[in-house]
C-alpha cells in the first residue's frame, strides 16, 4: 500500500513521550499511530482487533481513552489550563 504524509501537531510532552516509548519498544512514532488507527478502523468495521503492540500500558491507555470518548466522560482543558504559568 502506498504511503502518504500526514502532519500532526501534538503537545510537546506527548511528542516526547511517544519518541521515548517508540525507542524503548524498537518501533517508530509513525508505527504507533498507524497501529492505533488500524486497531480503531478494525473495531469500527467490526473486525477482531489484534493486539499489535503488546505493551500493557499502551493497550490500557488506548482502551481508557476510547472508553472516555465513547461515554463522553472526557474532561477537556485548554492549553493554558494545562501548561499555563
């Protein structure tokens, strides 16, 4: 399958975490995002979701985030609330 470039802006702390996590797990940030979106696509299309990245913290974070988004229990904060002085 051909690849395309997609620019994503992330908060610096999330980007730093993703880089460290990828390095520790011998993968790339692009692969982490690809695997997350692929799992999401499979779930939406009703296919079985493979646990592609077996790191328990990644799986838990993904499932927790999906649950919060689905139930509307996500608490949103502005940039200034999170990183304000």
